[in-house]
C-alpha cells in the first residue's frame, strides 16, 4: 500500500521534470544553436543592424568582437562591438542572391 503511493509520487515528479524539459530547456537550446549558426556565418562585407539600432558593414571579424564601418566612405567611422550585439544581418534583404532559373528539359 505504501509502495503504490511512493510510485505515484515518483511518477508525478518525473512527469513534471519531463514537461519542464520539453517546454523550457529544449526551446532554449534550439535558440542557442540558431544564434551560434547565425554568428558563424557572418562574413566581412555583410551589412548588419545592432540591438541598439546602429546600421553598419562588417570590416573585421575576431572570436568575440566584430569591427563595423558606420559610413559609406573610405574614412568612415569604425566601431568595435561584441558579436552578441548584432540583431540582424540585412545583406540578403538588400542584395538577395540570385536564384538560377530552372532549366527546361526537352524530351527527345
């Protein structure tokens, strides 16, 4: 009789931990992977927007820091920021990669 009560409590605790993992830990891990992939694919010349709303172009990459140019001239202002301060990369929105047209194959 006492063992059945303990088993129910144990199953309840396992259920709570499983629900907590599914709804809280798993989405956080996916977000971390997405951000890591985003930061790994940044290149010199990409246009970005920081979390503070500053627009710039990447001129230098390091492990945790990025140097961005804030102006369009050769003597533009340079700023060094942390990678985590980048909100979005807008190069593809402004200059989308051209998709090669599909070839129409004629059957002979």
